[in-house]
C-alpha cells in the first residue's frame, strides 16, 4: 500500500488526496496506489490452505488476494476455476476440506505490517459459503500490531468489496509505529490518527453479510482514533452481521464499532454492541458504534438502520458526542424497527448526537425502542437524553410508534412525534433466540408489544428465518418480535413454518386460517370464508399485490437504457381481491445490493375506482433523487391501510448509464505571483440528462504543478490556486465525474506578473570608526507566501562614494567598509528575478567617525648650535589598512618660539622639513597633525638643544688725522661690531687716552643699531661702559678730548678695548703743522 509523502506546499496529488483536503480542514493526504494492470475477465479462486503466508503447492487467502490484485496466479496453486483472467469481479472461495463443523480459521503470521491488502477497481468477493464461517485473526499474543483486511480502489477508481460469512478478529492499528502509519493511515485525519483495524475500504462500497467484526483495536496517542471495527470510505452495507467488542483508544477517539466518512450506510438485521471508546479526555468527539461523516460539501450522507440492535456501547470519557451514534453535518438518518439499549456515556450525554440539522425531514425514526436512559435492564446509565442537535436547528424527529423510557429522555432540540409512547420496555439481556444475531427480547407485558408499525413492510424481525415481523394486532416496537399471536390464537408452541389451514386451536366460530404458509414471509389471519375482510380476532389485513413499473417520462413502458438524470417515472400499482382498492401510502426504494435507500417516501395512492391504487415517483422532482448509474434494483413498499396489510413488490432491475459531461473554461484574467485566484469551470451534463452535475472539479496549474479541487455541490464555485511562478500558466481543468457521470476536461491559461517587492536595509552598528566595517542587513519584503516562492538574484548595497557590497540571495547581509569618514547614506538595490520585480530601499545613515592617529617625530640631530638648521622627520600611524586610505593633509613643526625660522610645514605624503631655531636653549620640537576627513589629528614631540654661538667682536678707532697740535681738540670715532653667531652680552668697553693727554677730560656719546645697547653719553678721563651686542649689531661712540698744551711725548695716542678686541689711534704732536714744520 504505497504512501505519499506530504510536500512543503500543495503539489499535484491524486484526486483522492485533494478531495480529502476539501472535505476535512485537518485532513492528511489520502494516498492512492498507482494503477495496476487491469485484466478484462473475472476469476473464481479457491483457497486450499489456512496457512499464512503459505506453503508450496497450496493457495492461501493472502495468495488469492495477490492474484486478484495483480491479475495473475500468485505462487503456483491459486488456480482460476471461473472465466479466463483475473482481477475484475473476482470471487474468492474456500475449499470444503478446510472446514470443521462449518468453521475454518486463518491466523495471520506474526510479522510486521502483515495485513491483507485488496487493490482493485472492480468487485472483489470473499465468500465463506452458505452455512460456513471463516475467521481471519491476528495471533492472540502477537508481538506485531497490524489490522486484518484493507481494500482500496486503484487511482481515480472505485472498488466494491463483499464479504460473506467472514469473521475478522483481533486487528490492531497503532499510529505510534512507523511503516504502517504512512500506509493504513491514508484515511486518517490530521496525519496522526488511525482507522479500520478490522476491515477498511477507501473509495468504494463495502458489504458485510453474515460477518462478525470483533475485538479489534485502534490506538492513537496523538488523538482521533476511529472505526476500530469497520472503516468505510464511501458506501457501506451491513447485513445480518455482528460488530462487537471493538475499542478505540486515545484522546478524541470515536466510533469504535463503525466509522463511515461519506456515502450511504445501511445496517440491516445486525447488532452493534459492546464497542468502547477509551481516552483521557473524549477529545471533542466520542461517537460509539456508528460515526457518520457526511461532508455535505460533496454529497449528502445517509444512515439507514433497519431491524437492528445497537446496545451496550460505552464512551466513559465522551464530551457530548453521543454514546450510540454521532452523525455530524446533517446526515440523513432513517431508523426503523430497531432497538437502542444501554448505550452509555457520562452524565448529561445523549445516545445520538447530531451536528447541524438543516431541515426537519432529515431524521426519521419509526417503531424503535430507545432505552439508553436508566431503565430496569441498565439502571446506572449516565446517558440522560436520546437524541440531541448541536449547531443549527432545532430539528424534529419524524416517524411514528416509538417507545422511550420517560418523556425526560426527549431533548428540546429534537422533539419526537406526538404518538411517542413512554415506559420501561421490559427488555431482557442480549441473548441468542434463533437467527444469527443476538437480540433484546421483550416481555409479554412490555408496552412495546403490538404497538409498533412496519413502515418498510418487513417480513421478518432482526433474526430472520422463521421470525415474523408482525405477530398479533400490530408489530412489536423494536428489532425483536414476540412470536406469540395473543388475541389471534395460539400456535401451541409450533413453528409458524409448520402451520397449515387446518392447524387446530387457532381459529373458532367456523373461521379458518387464511393466507400464505410454509417458510414465509407470512400474511395470515382468522376469518370467515364468507367475509375475508372481517378478521375474527386480531384484525389482520387482506394481502395486497404490489407491482413496480418502470416507465418513460410520458408514461410509456421504458424501452431503452436510460442515462443518469434522464426523465423517468416509477409507478406503483397496488391491487386487492375486493373493492375498494388498497389506499394509504407507498415508498419507492433503491434496494441495490440489499440496501434500503428511499427514493420517494410516503407517496399517497390514488385509489380511483376498481381494485387498483396508483402512485408515481419521478426521480429528480419533489425531493426525489435521480436514479444512480449502474446495475440498480428497485422495489415499492406498502404500509397498508385499514383493510389491506403491508406488502412489497418484487425487485425490478434497471441498468442506468452514466451521463456524459461537458466542461469548458472561460478566458482567465491576468494575475500576480503569490496572489490567489479562483478558477471555476462550467460543467454541464449532456442531454437527455436533466440532472445538475455533481462531484469534484480538479484544476491543475501545469506551470507550477499545483492542483486544487472544488465540489460542484459547494456554496462557492471554483477553487483558489496561488501561483508560485511568473509567466504564462497553462491550466488543465478536469471534471472527474463519478459513478453517475463521465469525466470531461478543458484547458486554458492565465498570465502571471512578477510579484512586487520592497527592499529595505539596516546597518549595524549605525556608527563606526573609519577603517571599521559595518554589516548591511537587507530584507526583500513581499506578500508571497515563502512556501510558494522566495526572491532570488542579487542585492547591491552602496553609498555612491565607493563603498559597496553585494548580497546573493538567499543570503541576507554583507560587509561594508566606508572609504571616508562622515555621514554616509547607503541604499539597497534589488535587481529582481524571474518571479519578483526590482525595488530599492530608503537610504540608511551610517556615521563614520575619524580614525585615531599617532604622530611620531625625530630630528637629524638632537643638539645644534644656534643659527644652525635641523631636519625634522614626522610620520602618522593608524590602524586603518593602507589599502583603504592613508592620512592626508599637513603636519606643522615648531620649537615654541615665534621667530621666522622656528616652524616648518610637512605636506603629506612628504615626511620632513627643516627647522632653524631663532634662539639658543633647551627646545621642544612638536609635530602637530591636523587630521583630515578620515583621520583624527594628533601630535608628537622631541627635545632639541640649541647651543649659544661665540660672539666675533671687531673694534676700530679713528680721529680722522695723523697729527695733532698741542692744545687742539680731537674727536675720536670708536666702532664695536659683533659679526659672530653668538651675542656679546654685558661686556665692558674702555677707551683710554695716552700719556700725552696727561689726564685731559673727555666727553662721549654712543649710538647703537641692530639691537645693541650702550650708555648714550658720558665723560671723564676715560671711556668706560657695559654694552650688549647681538649678532650682526654694532655700537658707535664719538669721544671728544683736547690735547693739553703741556702734552709730552711724541704722539697723542687713544686706545680702546672690548674683550679680546683692541684698537688704538696715534697722532704725531706738532707745533706748527700747518706748514711751518717740515
């Protein structure tokens, strides 16, 4: 049983998967196997061994099933004794040698996943044979957990699986395991719960006849286990069968006995008893016995329970979902001649829970006992009400002649008809009283005795065989008929099958037994031969004759094979032996495969005149459904009137062909990636069908390989597809039809535009230092679900000034290194791709502070003489990589003085300049970097010693002559200059006249230039002063002195000295120099 793994988004799956998603919001995918070869013939396969898996030379049940699955002989011994070929309408039988006292047992091997698997699009019958039973079971102490039997249709097909005389026991389906979880849970919902441990069929019709499904278990710790005994994915017929002792475990478990998800469920002459739901909470759903999920968006489900017993089912932790039946979503429920007893749930619960009841005609109950509230048989019941409606409503129980324990058992949401009787039904415990199934007998004093009705003209009670449905003045209420005539006489213990017209003590006063005898059904009464309508004791009625006619719409006999939806008419004719003709009502029934599905209910007979009453049923009108396609069987049932007893017609067979469908698809408007669009096809059925199409339409987007489905029965036409790519999307529309109508398809296309986007960028951190990196984090926002598509391609982040980085999606960040400081505005630009349009972000600011620097300085010499220059070298260090940027601008170098030579400038990338100090001393040479846009300023310093330079003094003296007369006044000019690099500071200068002047008094003045200093004037017998001469300066003195008359010596000499500079002037003394001397 292959499984299909769920995809991240809805990729194309088989229709079954998509229908399941449409039907149930939490549904997991329903895996359907790939189509197997389909042979063209049927086969009869005889099982010759009860072994499993098998022995050479024998045919086991497992090998027989493999033969019908694959269309070929499995092993060597599963021979075909029927028509040539295998696989379509195959029948599996059992060799008589396998049975002991009518029973055979097959114990499946204790191996992992060792269930029996039927896969076919035809009819597969497994028949134990008349009066025989074959038990198929998992070993009692098995180590492996697996179910017993599972059947499924091949892809997009339908299967009919029929079991006769089979017992399926001890299956166990546990979703905590691995391998089988993905297989049998194909019809489990939510992807984790289990269903169908005894027998399960998906997408087809399951029939159980004379079967027992018992002691099977489903377990789901995650919640939602269901259908431990029987799981039906579509139609289900249970006849003369036992569903008992099955258990569903885990939170929210439900329907331990029978679980159906859609279609029609018919339960006839059967018992559903002792099934249990165990769970810690009840989980919001706890139906016991029967759980019907109709999915009204697809079809209207129907539940028919006739002549059956539902008893002793328990839901100890149920949270309000019914102890006997849970029928959500407005399933149409018909219950007749049945017994509900001792189905128990917590206090305040109802036996039958209905979710949503749109019309009051959807729930019909007739001649049925409801004893689920406390009564003599089960006094400690928690169940307090029989039927309740939750959701829309209230509803109303239609029908007649029902018996409840007390009026308090009626819930306000579901009132019963006015003729409902109340009282303890005086039920006995479940027991075997003939027939195949156990019943609850009633006491002779029970209020159910002779107070019921027989709306479906049943001949027998639940037990069948010799047990008449109506004995006495009226049928008993419930599934059991007390076989005592009461006022009609006594059979004296004899079987009714042995009665004859001359049987004694049944009639008196000359009356004789009238009617039919033998093996039944019977219609008998005591009456005078002269007045057959006057019953002597019990008022039994004349037997009418019922005939069903199949006609064209115009009333002519049907002369062709009709199609589904074609106008037809079914006519019922009731005739009697005397006038007036039979009156009252008839019901037209689809009895295909032994089912009981009313077509037209309670149609009043037009008695007219004579001995015939007529009523018509026109399918497709007045609420009557159209006749389903296939090999159908119909009958009409008559409930009788005051004179005529109930009866029914013989079965009428009719082949109805599927209608031809026509599908078209209108031109589709354009769309945008990620935006859902609804596609709706126009589907109709071709003439002569007048029925509206129903079923599922599948829309397949070939570009994305995605699929959606919708029901033509749903409120909203069409279904949404969400495109996951841009461009032209071819669309394939398929109406899958069904058993009533053929499939059809159409194609079209839709153009999908790229989805809009919005880029955004965030910088972290928002402020950095130049040379550091920032992270650009981008987001390409779009409304498209990321499960569909995500933007691809590249995103460029930049500031337009050289700093940028590139992100290749799906990455979301990149590193930015700005090329300068300051405020930078970065923008993210998404280029777009094939599915998403381009977009640009708003700017994001990044503050870039200057990088710190360190300035280093060095000198060509650390000591120089004043006046000399020194070479200063400076460098700027930073952590910023040189490949990114180097410091720029200038460095100013100074020694702290203000002289013109005390500073110099380095313009980067130069590294040095010359500094000439303007003074001597201990200097600090500082290099100051001013910084630039990316680098902060800094400074560095170094010590420099400037030594004082020696002064270079020169002294001159001159009076402008070379002789002097006695008594003559002389003026000497003395000049002192400093031509050295150092100053002459506080030095003494002296000017001394020679002996010839003999102490003469002199007067002098001093004139300074270039910063030199001296005393401005003075006098005395000598020149004496303290002066200072900076380099390059001079001092000039003018000294006036008179040569005395009495001067002695040959010459007048005037000498001057300063430090090591000396000078003198000598004049020859004369008396008459003016020409008198030679």
